[in-house]
């Protein structure tokens, strides 16, 4: 056998040996590594907003938004208190100024939950069809958000204690994220992957989702996602339109119990994300 042919034969054997080793390594790897032991980035960004915390920790934030409705507020506050869970609530200025919601807001403040801004007038910042098409100017954005924080001061909520801001309609773009940063605030949004944010939908609408369907989507995502619900910002609403009688907030206790049994802890969003940044 010539030297050239010998080298080719030797190289083929070496490649085949490496290939076989890789196959063995892949076969020996666990199919479902423990979620709490998996590495992950400190947080995830989408269009400049933080949308997920540290995926290496079995912790998540329960986030509730509010503008016109608060029918689930007292129930939510009671369930969180009974299970020693701190929630994060983002309300519009209209919500903070509504006298019918005053007792709820005060109870949330006393319960040491996170209370933040959700725009003063619940503005739509950009078109649904084209995310890059803005519907507000920077000046309009600044005035509206400042008014939201002014309404919060009536409850003793200082701006420096509410630096995370969640956009109205959970819809924004890179410009909105940049404008938020110029106000020395941080834009946040919910983590995609579940139907939790669809709890406001009403029967007969094309996007309607039942509470049972929403609940199952959360547990299914926990089971199938590589990181489970680690670092999740799980968003639902403080109240919904009267036409929706199937209220998802009535599933809140069941959800908390289920996730606690699976080893999850619950953090205020400032704790979840500040810890992620450390």
C-alpha cells in the first residue's frame, strides 16, 4: 500500500472513530436535564424590553395589569396573601385615579406588592399591522407616562421604587424602549409561550380562550420548555369585561399550589430582575 493511500485509509479510520464517539456521547446525554441545573442567560430582551429573568433559577413573577376593570383585585390580593406570594401590579393612571379602586390599591401597597406604571391613558403606541409605525410622539409618550407616575404618588409610590414599566396593550417597539430608558426607567413585558395574557378575551371573539385552556397552556409550557417557567414573567389581568364570566383569576390559587409543588418560588418583578442582573 502506497504512503498516500495509507494516509487516506488512516484518516478515514480516525474520522469514523470520532463519529462513533460523538454518537455514544449523544446517546448517554439525559433527554430532560433538571431545569434548575440548566445554565441560562441572566435575562432575555425583545425589542429593548426585558421579557424573561434568569432561566437558571426556578423562580417567576406573577404580573397583573389593570385599566378599566378590577373585579378580580380583592380575590387576587387575598389568594396572594394566603399563600405568602408577592405579586406585581401595573396600573394605568386612570386606574390609580378611579375612586372605586382606591381600597384595592391601598391593600396592595400595605401587602408590599410591586405597583408600577402602565401608561396614564392606556395609549396604543404603534399599529398592530406594523410594529415600527408609531402612533405617538416622544413628547406625548413622556407626558403620558409622567402623568401615570403622578397618579401613583397619591398612594405613596415613589418613582424610584417603580423603575420597571410595562407598556399598554403589551405592545411597543424599539423606539418606545429607548424613550423609556431616557426617562431612566426599564421597559418590561410578559414572557411568550403561554396563553395567560388571553384571560381578557370574551366569548364570541376570534381569540377567545377559556380559563381551563389558559391554565393547561401554562402547565404544558412548564413541561415542554427546556427551562420550564424559570425566570417567567407571567401576565394576567386584574379584572376583565363582564361578558367574560369564566374568570381566570379564580384559577390563581390552583396555579400557585401546582407550581409550588413543582418547586417554583414567586418573586416581585423587581426582585426577579434585579437578582438576575447581579
